C-alpha cells in the first residue's frame, strides 16, 4: 500500500493531466442497470459504477476504463452490502439485538472479504440512522432507537467493513449513511420531511456519524429528506459546517440515488442546472445517478458560477480514495478466487452464530421452551416455517434463497429419531386466503406442541416499504388463534423486519421468539433455540408498541409535567395517558428473556459525590441461579433529575454482555465518565451540569437496581 505522501504526489500529477470533463467524470456514480455505459467508461466519464455484481462483467468494465480510457483511471465498484454479500447474516436490526460488538465487526468483515474478492470495494453501509418509528421500513437496516448503542455499533461496523484484504491486495471502504435525520421521516413514511430542533439533531441523530467519522469512515451519503426546510443534499450548514468543519470529515460525500435531481421536485431548485449548483456548493462531491454533474457542472465552471478549484478538491478526494484502497494496482478480479471467497464454511458458521445471538425470547410461560431434545411430536405451522426467500430480509445483496435453511430443515437436522414433525403452511403471509388453516388445526391437535412461524415478507421492510399497521399481515393472527383453540401449547416464532404490535399473541400464546429476518442460517438457529441446544441471549434494541397509535414510542422520552399514570385506565386524571390504551410498550427497549434465571443485587456506587470531569465507578452482582449456562446483557441507565433543560427519563450509558454458568455470580463494573452525561443547551453548547443523577443497573430499560450519585463542580 502506498504512503500518504506517495498518494498525494500521484494524485496531483494525475490532476494536472485531467481535462475538466475527466475531472467531473470522477464525481459521477452510475447505476449500471440503466443502460450500456461503455462509451462513457472509455471517455473517463464515470468514477463509480454500482449494481454490478458479476465479476466477469466488472472486469470487462474495468478493462474499458483502465485500458481504453485516456488516463486509465479505474472505476470504483460500489454496492449495497448491507448484511452480507453472499453469506447473508441477520438484518442489521436483528444483529444489533445481540449487543455483541465483536460479532458485528466480524460479520461486517466477512461481508467485506466476500465483497472485495468479487470486486465491490465501496460498501454502501452501515446505515446509522436512529429509528424510532416502526412504520418506517428502513428501521430494518439500522441499529434501532438508541443513540449510545447505535454509536458503539457504528464504530464496529465501520471497522469491520473498512479493511485491507490480503487476498486481493485491496481495501474495502464503508459509507456512513444517510446523513442525516432520515429515520425521523414524518409519519414513518419513507423520504418524508423532517422538522427537528438542532438540539435533537445533535443529541440523538448526529452521534453515530461523529463516531463513524472518528473511526475513519471514508465516505458519507447524504439523505433524501428535507431538514428544516432544506434537503440535506443542498444543505451547506449540515454538510460543510457540521460534517466537514465540526466533525472533521475529509472523505467523499456522495448524494443518495437521484437526490440531486430531486432538489427540483422538493421545490428548492428551478431546474437541474440550479440543482447542480446547489448540491455541489453545499459540499456534495458525487452525484449518484442523477446524471446532473455530467450535464451541468462543466457549464457552471465555464460561466464562472462554480470554481474549478472546488471541483479539484472533490476529485482529489475521490482519487486519493482509489489510490488508498489499491485500486490502481489491482483493478481486476481473480475470477477463481472470487468464486471460492464466498460461503466459506467459517462464514456460514458465523452466520449461524449471528442468528443464534440475534433471536429474542419475548415470552416463555411455564418454561414451555426449550422443547427439549427428546420431544415426541411437533406441529410446525405457518407461511414462514419452510420459506427460503423471506429469511434473507431486505437488501439481501447476492444472497440466494437456495442457500437459506428453513425452520423445517433446521428442525429435521437437529431432532432425534423418535421425534415426528407435521408441517402445514396454514395460510399465506399477506393475502386473506385461509389456505389450509383446518389442516393446521388437525396437526396441532395430534402433536405435543405447535410451533407457528409467522411474520412479514422481506419486501415489507426496507426502502419505500413502510406500513401504517404493525399487525401481523393477512390471516396469520387467525391462524394462531385457531391453533391456540386446540389447547395444544403454542410457540410463536416471528420473522419480520420491524417491531410488530401483537397484543393478542402476547396475551394468549405461551412462548414467543422474535427471530427477525435471520439470514441463511436462520432455520438452524431457531431450531437450536427451540430444542435447547442454544440459550437465547438477545435483547430488543427497539421498543415494541401495543398499538401503532403509540408511535413514536421509545424508552428515553421526557417526563412531561403530568407523567403517565402507572395504574388502571379507569383513573380519569389530567395525565399524559391515552383513554383507550395503556401508555407503556408491549416490550420495552433492552428487553429479552433467557432459559437461565438471572438475579441482580448489590448495586454499588463507589463515590456518591463526583466532580465534573471525573468518572463514577459503579457495579452490581449478577447471578445465574437457573440450571442452564447463559449470557446476559447488563445495562446501565442514567437520569439527570434536575437540569437547566428537561432530560429523558432514562438514557443508556453503558452495557456489558457476560456469560454465567449455572450457579455462577459475577460483579459487573462500569466506569462512567461524567462528561458523557451532558446535553446541548439552546445555544448549542454542550454542557455537563452539577446535580443529582439517578442510575440503574438492570436487565432492560424498564427495570433494574436503582441508586443515585451527585455531580459537584
Ligand atoms: C438508498 C441508499 C442506497 C442507494 C444505492 C438509495 O435509494 O437510499 O441507501 O445505498 O440507493 O443503491
């Protein structure tokens, strides 16, 4: 790999040789699916090519740029490698529920290895949007609702994606997206406007991007949304002042797909020419597929409306990147190695590990689960029980349904000889045809237990796949009701891309597993948990509402002056309640059960008074008094009870994932820097104030051992 100074010299030399058109070419991203771009490659008019996966085709394109263009600058191939390239891991939201940072770095690294071998060097991930609205389909692509956890995960995923690959001699680079506040789209409807205080922007939505920049992320993608009246792609304040100047980002800023053209539709540019000027002046280096920089940028320079120096700066950033990752030296793919780099045994094993660690046990009455390795009969029911497509989830990249292990297959591979399985689909995912609910009922009647696998199709989440209802679609709830009516104990396994509101299921079914869209090894992981080979350990990173009407619902809300009443709905007091629904969630953030029984005791706050600028040391004992060894995610929450501005009722400030053998007890320690307890005032100054802080060490955001300490000046 070249040193920084060597790269600088090469880039400057190359820049001197480039025509304005060739420079602009480096700022152009195209979607290869739209038309044949051979002439443009040869003319040096394309910097990044996307949506091309076939290694032979990538080599062909690369030959056009390297061997047939005047300056031989290779094209960078970018793709949406969101949760795996060919080895598909659980969707990012699911994987975040593992709270296992090492695991998340590893899966990103494997995705990057497979990508690099197949010619994709630019990975359009991780998605760092904090998402507090389950209707928004893209909630599936991120790390959930919490800023602290989202930031820790941002670091891991950037580190995992951005790595040097010995096999290819090249490095992959990540793209932190979507900058910014995209997850706050009004009404949970994709692309919708965002109107938000700068304080909320800084406290909730910006921190994961700051961490990504600090971790060295090389590219950032602007989001589609309008932020306080100006779309991000044309927003100088956000791109120049905050991202570049404040966070210190010196990599490439790329627009989202067609977003420069959309400035006209948003109504902030008269025509494409003005959209071009606004986006470029705001700091958007690259045009993703709008074709606008190709058409208008040189004209703007010629008319003196944009300086060539600014173009040079953007081109410099792109060329530095191409040298940095070794693309000039290794532009071609080794086809043989590309084939063998994917789906290696260790990659598939990692997909299994990730799926096991992402599945959340939501309910387990009377210890129905695990079913036990010697269970005699299982009625396996539901449209997702033997489905190969949907477990891949949204953005499945090069994932293939044939490589998916279904729950039926997973169970068959793990059951003993004397266990029988009766499989009945029961109904479809979305339509209202009852298909064979009667048959499902008959199967349930003659088995020891019924496992009903229901949820959403992969296409029900992801980009522009938002929902106004969070209920199980189609006839699936009717199917569960019919099976429950048989009296046979029922386990519901959910496969979905967002939190669902399932109050009837929660009230009536004995056991519930949230498996999300679990990737290619989902069926094996679910079977392991059902039968007891694996003890579930995941915890929710997003709140589950009782009803869609509660949205937005998230754990770190403010208290209000009339906090919701905890008791029955009968009480008609002026409090922040609903008349017809309890205000609490169905399952809170941080919630998840285990086959072990954990007990928390002895909260110890070492110093009751701590100075600003110092750190407080806290600990609690966690014991496993169950029969099963298990993992527990111990969470630390803090509340600033009296500050100069209102503060959330609780904020996650630390967590540790520990393993405890049956009968084992561990002291879990946290070191909490006081400066992490600050907030922005209305002048956008970050403050840490003296005063009393409540603190909890607990098993979810709703409960835990409680104490307090004082911060003094
Ligand atoms: C999405 C991005 C994605 C891009 C390229 C856009 O529509 O918003 O997340 O990276 O397409 O596929």
